[in-house]
C-alpha cells in the first residue's frame, strides 16, 4: 500500500471562531450556537493577515459555528461534513463555566480525574476519542478515493472543527497529552499526514498564528 509521505498531504486544523459562550468560557458542546460578531471580526482580520493557507479540500464538523467559520475562511470550498466530529457532549455541564460549577462535587471529581471521567449525563473522553478516530478514518478513506482520480498527490486539506476534536486527533495520531493541544478560537495547527491507511500518523505540527502573527 502506498504510504502518505509519498503523497505529501498537509492538514490545516482550525478551531472554529468564537461564540458568546466561548467568550464567557462556558462549556459549549451540543448546543448549536452561531459565531458572535466579535468572533466573525477576528476571523476576517486573521484571514486578511494571511494566517490561513490555501487548501484544496475542506472537511468540517456539521455544527453551525464550524460551518460559519468555513464560509468565512474558505467561501469557495464546499465543506465535506464529518458527523463524528461534533463537539463532546458535556452533559449537565453544558452552558456553565467554572464559576457556575466551582461548588459542584461532580465537577471537582471530573477535574481531579484530569478530565478522564465521563461528564455527568454526557460523554466520556474514551467515547469521544473513538468517534473522532472514526471521523478521521472516514476522511482518510475519502482522500484515498480522491488520490485515485488525481495526478498530483500533493494536497492541502482544511479541517474546521472544535477544540476537543483537535486535542483528540493530535494526542492520538501525533502523541502527547490531550490538553497540550489546546488552542484559542480561530487558531490551529499545520501538520503532515504520514503512515498508512491502517496506521495514520500526524507529523511536523506547528501553530498557525505563530507563523504569521
């Protein structure tokens, strides 16, 4: 099987722009919240500054905040939707922030577990990681079919996803701790896809904004 290094596939992972809940540092998972006016402005300014590379194909979470980000950054690209890349289900923590939860024993237990306990009435990180993996495999299968149809195997693909999705994919396919890959809204990573279909790897990662701003 042909390996990815021969194909020279670059991945641009971008966390969606800021929403009102993001601004207030609230847990925003299944709520389909749009971007805020400030979030739209910051994305447009970063785009005008040349932060976001040109891409050949675009993949996205189906949630409104990601699709709106995709339309701002890459208006000429029709996003390929990956349903598995919806944000984590935060259960009863949804819509709340640290101030709201600081006296909740269940929240303290989750903090003490380094985020490995399931969210009460929500999702576990293991389940979330597994569906992020399924989405990544879905994307790779699409790329494999695409490469059979194109002569140039040098591709740059964009991913408009959630902070949790980025942390899950990079910790699984690049290595390191889950929370090491936190990025602000609108920021993300440029990296390379290596390995093979059965054992994909993400390599050569660097942050978007450290390159241009």
